[in-house]
C-alpha cells in the first residue's frame, strides 16, 4: 500500500487541532488534517461551544423582544444551526487557503510514524508523518447503568437533535454545561429540575458570584437540588424518572445528562505505542504537550484540564511551535491568568483568585464593587442585573482577581485579565482610577469598583 508522507499530521479539527495546523502550515511544514469532513471545527463547532452559546444568545434576544412565548426549542436550534454552518464553512476555508490536505475519516496508529485512515467511503489509506498532533477532543461521559439509546435521555451532543419542545426537563449535573442549559430551557419556559451532587453550584467560582447565580436561577424558576446522587434512571413512554439516593423521585419529559466528559482517545492504537491514557480517556503529556513518544503531541480536551476552547487553540499553537523550533521556544505554556466564561443568563466571567482562595492562603485583601444598576450604560440598555468585583491588596494595591456577573461579563473580564498579567508593578488598582474610560460604557465599572475599594481602606 502506497503511503503519502507529510511533515505533520494533525488528528482532530477542533480549536486545538486548528491552532496547531495553522501555525505549522505558516511555518512551511507540509500538513494534513484528519477528521470527518462533516466535523470540520470539531465538537466545539458542531456540538459544544458554538451551539450552546448560539442557543443562549437566541434565548436572550427573543426574551429582550418579548417573543419567547411564541418560540420553541426548534426555533433556537435553527438559529444555532445557521451559525454552525457558517463556522464550518469558515473553518474549511482556513485549510484550503493554507494548502492543508483534509483526510476525511477516522485515524488509527499502525506504528509511531504511520496512521491508517478509515475513509468515509469505507476505504483504508495509510499516511506517514514525522510528527503527529492528537486533538480529538472529548465527549459526554455515559455511565453504564443509564440507557442513552432511549430518545428521552439526552446529553450535550444529542440535545441538539431534540425534535420537540419539552414542557419539563431534569438536568443531572450542575457544572458549567448543566447551568448553561438550565438557563436556556428556563428562558423557554420549560420546567427545569437541576440536580447537583455537590453542596453549591460551580464551586470554583467566587462565593458571591455563586450566590448571585443561584439566586437568579431560582428567581427564574429553576428548581435546584444540592447534595443529591442518582440511584437509578427509569425511562418510559411519557418521560424519565430519576430515583435519588435520598429516596426522592424526579420525573420530567426528558433527562439531560451533564455529568462529566471522557477524552476521545479510544480506538486510535495508542495503547500499543505505550502512550498513557487515564481512566477519563485523557492523554498524559509533558510541559511541551509531548506524549511518551516525543514526536507525538496531544492538545485540547483530550489531555484534560482546563478543557476550554480558547486554551485548546493556544495549546495547539504551542505544540506546533515546539515542533518547528524545539526547545528554543521560550514560551509553550498557557498564560497564568486564564479567564472563565460561563454563558448562563446572566453570564459569568472570572479571572485570578477568589475570596475563598485568598483566605485559605492567608493573604490580606480588600474588595471593590460596581453594581451594574448604577452604570449609565447598563441603564440605557436595560441590562442592570450584575456587578463587577475587584480583589486587591490593601497596602500594595496589587490586584488578585476580578469577578463579574451580568450581561457582557465574558467581554468585560478581559480588561481585568490584561492588567492582572502586567509585570514590573503594572498590576495595580490605581490603573483603573487613573485611566479615563469612555462614558457611558460597561468598562467604566472598573473605575467605579476601584474607587469603591479605595474608599473601603481610606480613613
């Protein structure tokens, strides 16, 4: 069998794979991208980041226009699918413009320098490369005792195939995905049961932000149940009943399982190469994103934390830089301050340390707050729910963290991220006090919060 040879083959076209492929191609390497043609852009484009955010945005627009009562989940899916199609066309154009070949099928390693691709037409082809980048992403975790073949039991992939508008839904798992979809469905007037196996929502966030999210979800009618675990799941013709270990029984039209994800590392021939995969399907890598085999790299969700599309793209670029320049590359690590964006209604974003973390580290701090209801721009737009909080040292004014809840939070947070990342004394609360912000803007919240914090320590 004749084998075509490339400098690098990238497996998986999500953000991590795309970041690697573009960097490699622009560095003069011959590159092939192996993925299913219909999956260009990866799960981030087809089933994860883009669809959920498009659904959430459509919900917000319809709500602003007072049209939600005339809309259903299929209306939102249509809008999401329009965005998905545009994104896939755009991403495909990136590969065409950079002369990157598309290998349309499933890849499996034959040896450390050869993959066999099962093409979509059923044919088998082998390809060789000096380097490989695995960026195959992740999929929803499926416990063995839950029947996901039943059409009433959904996950974050199959929720996008839902044909009817549910009157009620149980969401098992109150992580980022569970909270985001709880917002979306409640915005559509669906009765939502949100089951959390922990004592609070999204415990990695600042407590004040968690409290605000919990309040607004409940205020909108989401029934949240903390510290609960399922005993069994029983579907029937009319719905799904979740039997909890606390002897409660929760029945709804559908069950949306949002508890954990598994790396897509199976059926790739990694085990026979000696590449370590843990129980979550995550591939072990070093600081340069190399596996146990130096010329095979892995990036993105398939390596686990932080499992963010933005971080995956950077990881892909860093792996590609190491392939091109080796250990001469000065920086192949993610920035210390990676922002978290959670697209609930209202949305949440955070960067840096929380009050809980500062307390545990015994670091003295003070806080400054700006409530959106006091900002002229928020009053103009009607988006008055929310706040911005800055945590800083009361003597040196060093900023430790920025936390935001409300409309536009995921955009607003990047100002705080930029200042947090400054070295040589540039990370100071005084920056926000001394800087002139456009008026009226939401960015003005930084000046308001900084002045509020300064007033707290003034005598």
